[in-house]
C-alpha cells in the first residue's frame, strides 16, 4: 500500500466499522461501499480489500461470504458482531 494513501485507507476502515450496524440489521455490501467511496479517497477494490481484512479479524461479519471468496460481493449481508 502506498504510504501516502495509508491514512485514507484507515479513515475508510473506520467509516466501514462506523456505518455497519449490529444485528439484527444486515445491510448489503452494496449499501455500504458507495458511502465509503463518497467520503474517502479510495477505490472500490480498496474497499473490498479493507472489508476482507476486517472480516479476517472478525468484524464486520459477512453472513453470506463463500468459503473461498477473497472479496465481498455486492449481495453479501454484513453486520457488526454482537457483543
């Protein structure tokens, strides 16, 4: 990742976490990523990579993620894990 863009990616990550609700709400990924793109200097593939990294860390949860999937698909539902 380009060091000049690191802060944009970190800000986008914070936005993803902030706007992804807790269960029972579960918006689709395509409801989340356009908001992130409108607020940050990142590209859609960047948002997908950020989401994949967050998923590996357990947040947010993608309810429909396929076992071998490397990036979220637009129709995947996502939510913050319940405490």
